[in-house]
């Protein structure tokens, strides 16, 4: 416990030395947080639209191979999961 307090003091000392720079970086992050929320909500809206379209077009595809209980377009939750797998690049070419 005693050594941990020294580690914490070391971090505080670093923050004290570079306080203006770290404060400027933190303030920049706080200012851009609103924009990041807008971009994230736009991405979720696009995923929702494609999930609904995928449910209508690909909802009746038979399950075999990579199309299993989790990766399919039968309901909105599985459609979101499938689109998330595709957008992150996790074996998207097999789907």
C-alpha cells in the first residue's frame, strides 16, 4: 500500500510538470466529444437502416456454414450483430 502511494505521487508529479499541455489535450477532447457523439449517432442510424433493409431482403436465407444462430438477418438484434461483424472486418468476406 505504501509503494502504491508513491506510484500515485509519481503520476501526479508528471501531471504537474506538463499540466498545461495535458490540460490543453483534455480540453480539446472535451470540445470534440460533442462532434464524436454526432458521428456515432449517424453511424448507428445508418446501421439501423441497413439492418431493416437486410431483414426484408435477407430474412429468409437458410442457415448453413457462416450463417448460423447469431449471424443472420432474422431479427433486428441479429441483423445489428451481423452488420457489426461486417463493419469491423471480422471475417466479412465469408458472410
